[in-house]
């Protein structure tokens, strides 16, 4: 009977030791996952910031492209006016030299 009791106590001590080991391993895993969550949260915030910045840059690019198109249109119109003025000056100058 005593031998059985000792065996049971040894098994209990062995089980307790294994439980402590499992508890320590689980705590290590919890700590690792908390650290990973923290890193993921920071990375998520950075991605959101980059997304916002990208949207702002795209808007600025669109505005710049629109300004460039407007400037090109104005430039084209000015070149047309210059060509027309040159024709007028040429036509005005031609009869006076004849």
C-alpha cells in the first residue's frame, strides 16, 4: 500500500513538473505573440500612414498634371497668336515695300 502511495506521489510530482514546464513554454509563447502583435500593430500603423501619404502624393501629382496640361494649352494658344501676329505683320509689311 505504501509503495503504491509513493508511486502515486512520484507520478504527481512528475506531472506537476511537466505542468510547470508546459506553463513556462506557454508563457514564453504568449510573450512571443504579444511582441509579434506589437510589431504588427506598428507595421499596420506605418502601412496606414503610407497609404494616406500615397493618396496625398497622387492628388498632388494629379494637380501638377492638370496644371501642366493647362500650361501646355495656354502655350499652344500663345503660339497660335504669335503665328497670327507674324502673318498680320508680314501682310502689313508686304504692301508697303511693293
